[in-house]
C-alpha cells in the first residue's frame, strides 16, 4: 500500500473520530434515549439548542425525568429559564417533590422565587416538615430588685413558605426573643419570682407575636437555663455614692479656696487701712504747725496735750505690767 494513502486513511479516521465526539457533544443521543424511555418528550434539536445556549442538557433532562416520575407537570422551558436566571434546578425539584409528599402547597413559581432570593428552598421545606430548634445566646437582664439574671432559651420554629421571600431570618427571631426575655425579666418585681416560674418568660414572649414579618413561625420558646449574675443594683449604688463623694470633695475644696481668697483679701484691706492710719498720723504734725501759725493753739496748750499723752502712756504701761505679773503668778500657782 502506498504510504501516502495510508497516511490519508489515518488522518481521515482521526478526523472521523473527532467529528463523532463533536456530534455526540452537541447531540447527546444517549441522554435523548434515556428521556424517551422515561416518557419525557425531549427533541434532539432541543438538546442541541441547550448546548448552544450553554445550558447543560444533563441537568435539565435528569431534573425533568425526576419531576415527571414524581407526578409534577413541568417543561424543559421552565427548568431552562430558571437555570439561565442563576437558579439551582435540582434543588428546586427536590423541594417540590418533598412539599408534594408532605401535602405542602408549594408551586413551581414560589419555589423558583425562593431559590432566586438566595434561600435554600429544599431546607425550607424540610424545616416546614421537621421544625428546627434555635438556641439563643446568653441573654443578661436585670430584675427590679437589681439582681442580674442570665437566661438561655430554645426556640422551636417552622418555616413559613409564604413569607420566605421578603421575610426576616433567624437573626431577627433571636433578636426579638432576646428583647422579650430582657423585658420579661426587667418587669419582674424580684429575681426570685423569675427563678421560681421561668415559664412566665415563655408565655410573655409568645404573647408578643415575635414571628410577625419573618420567614418562620414560632411554635414554642423554652427557657433552658437561668443563672444568677452580679448585683447590678448594689454596684450602681456604690458607683453613685463614689460619684457623690467626689462631688462633695470638689465642693469642699471650692469652699476652702474661697475662704483662703477671702482671708487674703481681708489681709490686704487691713494693710490698706494701716497705710491710711499712718498717712493720717503724718498729717498731725502739719496740723499742729498750722494751728501754731494761725494762733489757734498756744504753747501752754501744746504742753498740756503732751502731758496728757505722757500720762496716758504711763498708765498703759503700768496696766500692762500688772497684767503680766498676774499672768505669771497664775502660772506659778498652776505649777504648784
């Protein structure tokens, strides 16, 4: 055989194999056969169109087969549209089948809307059938007598299919339950009544309708544990007393400073008055000289005035010496 013809046959065989794989890729005959035997009417051209639109035919066909076997009436266009919108087609089909078996009213439109909203629609259906228990974190609250209580609750919820789109999630449920626990404990007259009847908290919280506007329905709220914390009331009183003491000390320091300032002011006034006295005394000789010149005061009058001053000074000295001797005598008597 001619080498050129052998090479041509080899190339032709390889090209045929490549063309066969390309044909089987765009025309998944095995998938079409599986659909036909499952009573799912899907044309070869539809499968080719899915490939062109970059939609995996296996996902659509297998999901349609599962839905058809479960008695759901869906079309390839429905599933393909949801896939192109970014949805999880197999998850939606599982949710529809689960809801149908549990007699839950869930349409394909609702399921796709829930899935496109970012929620796990299959998990939501499961929670509707089998309620979920949510454990709240430790919630600290203070009773009217000032004692802190730390409570922990278990909230049993069931998914509300009608509120899954636009409804609040678990975080809102936990926040509302925590707020209700704080309100219930805070309204109690003392912490002992709360410890004796923790079910009162559950009743008060349930009566508030905390599941309004959420994607869940609260079935029950059970207080799992209550611990006694610190005496917040006593601590606040101590802090208040400490603050009052500091205020009183500040006011006392202010009054002391004012007293010191007043004392300094009085000393300054005393010095000022003494200066005025000295100034007035300095005017006396001038007045005497003027009186001599004007003839209003004679020499004899001046001598008599000086004698009176001397006599007064002498008497003051004698009185002072007598007073000192009496004080010294009294001291000696005390020593004896």
